[in-house]
């Protein structure tokens, strides 16, 4: 799993990593790999979530 965070949260990187591991563990999910790093370049929503399609009045999320 790769998580990017904004520059404003750089002081909280270890907290982010620790809390993600706790959340995954609480939900019986085992992480083999977890990378937490600052986002260098903004990512468009469509690139991050390619299965999200925008409609006129709503967003349809297909998993």
C-alpha cells in the first residue's frame, strides 16, 4: 500500500503510518508493504480512482 500525504502533514508521518497499520489490523487485514510519503505532484481524482464516473448530480463509485 502506498499512501501520499500533503506537505502540511509532514510532521505526522509516523502517526499516519502507525494509525493506518492499526486500522488495517482492526479490520483483520495484513499489510505486506506500507509506504507513507509526501505527495510531490498533485494527482487528479480520475487517476487515483479510475473507476469513479461523474454524473450530473452524483458520483457513481464502482468496485
